[in-house]
């Protein structure tokens, strides 16, 4: 596998993991008390930000090739 292929495979693995965390948080959010909702929303925002940063880093890496 090429370096670019390995990088893409790693990105896909990370995205699947982070999306799984978001799906779990959404499920918990539906029945969580208000104080836990704020914590869950914070974690969801953090994961979404991390996904966006990972994609941007991948795009920048691909553009530099």
C-alpha cells in the first residue's frame, strides 16, 4: 500500500471511530438529564471539531503531493 493509501486508511478508521462516538452520544443525549446533556454536547462539539481538523489536515497533505 502506498503512503497515501495508508494515510487514507488511517483517516477512514479514525472517522469511523469518531462517528461511532457521536452516535453513542446522540443516543445518550435523548434520555440524559440536563446537566449531562451539556457535557454530552461539549463532547460532541469536540469530536466534530476533531473530524473537521483531521479532514483539513488530510486535504492539506494531499494538496502538497
